[in-house]
């Protein structure tokens, strides 16, 4: 059963990774760089200040903790599962499309990018963007672009992304429940 799932995952990876051209090589390469997203993050900080005022620093501290936890938990899972990235898989590395010859770290399951972006998005939707459909849609697009870029760049299988989304979702929900009404009232406007 596990081998059948891995086979399907590899087939999907090869299909999705094979949809490449020079424009998307540049686009997806740069979307994985944090600087690319600075305008989005700056606007989110502005919305945080607008909603939480003097408590913004508490809110941003919780978000920093969220990102730290999601990143470290995803790295822990990678080091426990030890599934080679497609770019390091001896059977695939000769046919994987890489951009700028970036191979990434050794292991892929779960994707830290997928975990971090999903954790951030879910937490923001629960605490800041619940009534802002435009920003909600932008954050979903952020997750999708960041996640697909990992497959496009040859660094993750689709199941790495799916597992990262689940991991990020769970982490965001736990932090939301832990901090709801304890340090800052997320519902207060």
C-alpha cells in the first residue's frame, strides 16, 4: 500500500514538475524568497496595528512563535521520516527539473514552506482576516503559490505539501486555542 502511494506521489510530482518554462522558472524561484512577500507582510502588519493597537506587539510575538514552531516541527518531522527530496532521489534526480541548480536539503517530508504558509494563513484568518474576504483570498493564493513552487522547483513531492498543510493547520489551531483570550482578545475590534 505504501509503495503504491509513493508511486502515485512520484507520478504526480513528475507531471507537475514537468510543467516548466523560463518565465515560471524565474517566477517560482523568486516567490520562495521572503523578500518577494515583503509588501504582503507589511500590509498584514498595518492591519494588525489597525486592529490590535497597543497590543500589536503581543500579536506579532504570537505570530513569531507560530512560525518558529511550525518551522521547527516540520524540520523535526523531516529528520525523523528521512524521505529524500526528488532532487536527491537517485532514481529521479536525472529527470527532475531544477531551477538555478538548487537541490535543497536532503529530506522532503514535510515541506516547511507548506507548513509555515498554512500555519500563518490559518492563524491570520482566525484572528485578523475573518471578515476580510479579499485578504483571505490573497492568503490562500500565497499558500498555493509557495506550495506549488516547491514541486515546480523539484524540491518536494505533492504529499510533502499536503502533509505540510495538515501540520501547519494543526499548529495554527493549537496556538489559536492556547492564546485565545489569554494574552490578547482576538475577537475584540
